[in-house]
């Protein structure tokens, strides 16, 4: 089995990668198209030069790596906005596709704390919706997972015909060998964890400057929310 987990930034995507990585029958990949995305677009992100130096930037070579067959199973953490037009998508054939969503207000508040002035392109809601329309798959809301980790992981495993493994609920605190080099900027909170965080509270109050971005993202979120696994 090859799982492609599609998620925008500041979601539960790293915790989900650690969850599947805690299984003995899975290998994991952390955002393999991030470096090609930065290289192709010229986007200015934290640690840009370190990422380009440490990771493969050729999307064709990354595509080959994503087609690995055999054991163990492969879990790939992907971000929709990394799939620049013209990047190969043949690797996605035969994958089990899972789409992780989160309320845009939570995403925007968290992203803006790490990188100034995010745009709709940065947070990936439109790209994720288009990918779902092309690839299909299972949709999950990270708020539901945090509220009931075991229950929702059991439902996910049942939906993709994979036996549930209790090891998915816990992992050792600290960095993982599979982390991208960008982990030192983005993964501080998850590195302090050894399992899923508790249920989320009320939605955050956004800076007025972010209201327009919230309005742009909400229709995409609402469309995906209607078909969430629950």
C-alpha cells in the first residue's frame, strides 16, 4: 500500500506522519516535493537555501522515489500547493489518497505566527480541492482526529482496508530521522509531543488583515467538510 496524505500547512499532517511511522509495517516520506516546489517557483520560505541544499530538487527523480513498491507500506506526506503545474503525477496512480483538512481560521492563525502575510496560494485550500476532484479519496478533518484519535484512526483504517494498529496513537518525543530539514523551523510543537494533542478549543480571532484570506478559503473548506469521514 502507498498512502498519499494531502494536507495544507499548519494542520495535523506531521502528527499523522509520526502516527503511521510508529507502525512497524510503514515507511514514511516527509513532503518530498517541497524542494522541487521551492526550486521551480522561487518562493521565499524559511530555510529555503538549506532545503534546496539538503533535498532532491528534480521532480522527476522525486516521482520515481514515490513509486517505491514492496514492503513495508509507504506513507507520503504531501502538500497540494507543492504540485506545481508540469510536475509529474504518474506516481499517484495506485495510491490510496487521504485528504486532511482544518478550519481556515486555525490554519491562518498558526501559519501567520511562523511566516508573515500568508496568501491563499500558501495555505493550499484551492489546490487541495482540485486534487480531490481529480484523485478522489477519503477526507478527514483534523479537529475530529484530535477530539477522538483512536476512533477516527480506526475509521480511517477501515475506510482504506488497513488493519488498525494501536501503535499509531503514540510515538517518542523529539525529531525523527525522516523529518525534512525544515523541521527545526516548523515542527517544534510536535517534537514535544508523544501522541495527538487534545481537542481544539474555540476558533481563534484573526487579525482584521486576515479576514479576506479567511473569506477566500472558507468555500473550499466547506465543500470538503461536507464529505468528511465521521
